[in-house]
C-alpha cells in the first residue's frame, strides 16, 4: 500500500505533502509551527485552513506537478486576510521570480498579512521582504522537539528519515542533508538496514568534519571521502575522513585515514593503514621492533579503552585484512582476516582479557614480510545494545577513539 505521504512523484512535493498532512491533523502542532516560523506574530483566532497547490476560493486543484509550478506548495490561512505560504525545495534551485509570484498571488487574492516560508536543504543567499527561511534539517529538529507531545510530529520526523534514505539510494540527494544525525538506530528491536546505515554514516561524518579535536589531529575537513558508496544492500557500509597528509595524493589508499563503518551487528571506528601507503610508513612501525610495536599498541589501546568505557561491550580493536582483485574493476576477494582485542598482547590487566601475544606478533610479522594487498586498522569495536549509541553523544565517542590513536599516527607520519 502506498504511504499517504507519497501522493506525488517529486520529492519536494512529497515532503511538503507530508508536512501538510501532519500539521492539518494536529491543530495544536499547527499553531506551534506558526509560532516557530513567525516568532512574535499575533496568532490568528479561529479555525485555520490548509490547501495544497491551490488558491483559497479556487474550485480546482492542480494535481499535475508541471501545471502547479505557479502555486505555493502549502497555503495556510484564516479565511480572512492572514496567510502563510510554504514553498519547498530539495534539488530544484530557488527562484526569486517564483517567490515574488507567490507573494503577488496572495496579495491579489485579498491577503494583506502574508508570510512566505521557503524550506530548502540549506540557507538561501537570497533575501526578500516577507520571506522566512528554514532548512529541512531545522524542520526535522523542530519535529523531533515536538515528538514527545505530538504523534504527528514524530511521524513527520520518521518520514523525513525514510525519505532521506530513499533519496540517497536513488542518487537524488546532493551534498546537503535533509535531517540531522540523531544516533545509530540499530539494535535487537531495530534490525540493520543498509539504507538507514548509509544515511546515518553520511550525517555522522558531516558533523565529525566540523570538530576542532579532529582538525587538531590532522583531519582535512575539506578533503573528500570515498569517491562513491555504491550498492543498495549489504551488511556493512563505511566511509572515511582524510588527513591533511593526503592532500595532493592521487588515491586515498596512499595515506592513513579515519574510518567509520556501520555494520549489521556493530560499529567500527579505526585508523586505517591501507595497502598502498609508502613503504617508509610501514618501516617506521617495524623499526620499533616487536617490543616497541607492542608498547605503541598498548598506549593506543589504553586510550581507546578510556574513550569507549561509557558504552557497554565496546573495546579496543585491531584488524589485519588481505585481499586480491581478479580484475581492476572487480570486487575484492578477501583471502585472510585477523581481528582481535589488542589487550590479548598481555597489557590488559583487569580487563578480563586473557594473554595471547601471538596475535599481535602475527600482525607485526605480516607487516614485516608483506607479500600481498595488506591493510591494518586499529581503533574500537562498538556492538549494538547500549542506548547511548542511539544518541548524538556517540559522535563524542567516535572522535575520542580517533584522538586516542594519535600515537599511532605520530609514528606513521613522522619524518624520521
């Protein structure tokens, strides 16, 4: 069955239709919306009416989206001289001519007290008298703030999450988000979804790019992550934040990077040492010797342990992966994978982790006798289950793990 919100083909119209449905079904929410859009305005008394792509008093409604371009998406009015018009954009550009036409139509229809609300993914550089500007992420946050008192506000926020995931999967949405990062939703009561994971990953990395602690670590906030995150299904999705060290490099695999992966049963937060890094980087680790390498990993593991201690079940993590590619464009075939808690090397006193130093020794030996496409990652593994993962606070933990890996980066990027 088609959602009552999905009565249009264009995503802009779907979102506005959903917003209109929710506001119309909850009069208290509608009045709260007006106070938010027009703070300080004198609230009109009596019943408020709402129309979609129609002028009050008109007998016809345009269901043809091409014919409806000259009409605002929503028209909220009191039947007299007060009105709020809503024009929404997702991918389409803002047209000043269109905004002026909406205001003019309202004046000619007898509405003297008119506000035009423009909702778009980001703030418009254009400013017109009588026009109020909001972004879709601001609408999302407002709905989340009203959700405890209104089921319809909650419904709108959830629909925006689904719509954003769908637009990402369809390749419709550009760089601007529709919502805000609100945690990673998965757990026993919320099974993993590739679309939701891709959406959460995109939003999380967008906010992590703005963190001063990561910029101090050497993260390049303007650097690009993966060229493309392809696929529609899967049990894992990942992307990364580059370091300034990678500037000028032709391929992201030529430099360590900060990787965040959202998988079916866990989140991994690691500093990745790709296969294609220059040999001197690996030699800097090898020159430490096994004992020095173990001390370095112990320092990182201690910092990671402190960073993830608020999350039940989270722990330090080290992985070694060997792959090969049948052809240049083929998917990688995984030949070997070693994953372990680095505290198995014997420095996890009080953690309950039993000593088995051969795992760390195997990692060191593999780096020293590299004959294959070999990747190493060090950081944290975070299983689902703790409610803190479903909050914005998880971003502090993710950043804390990467900051705890600073000693590892210092060795790799040293000039010595």
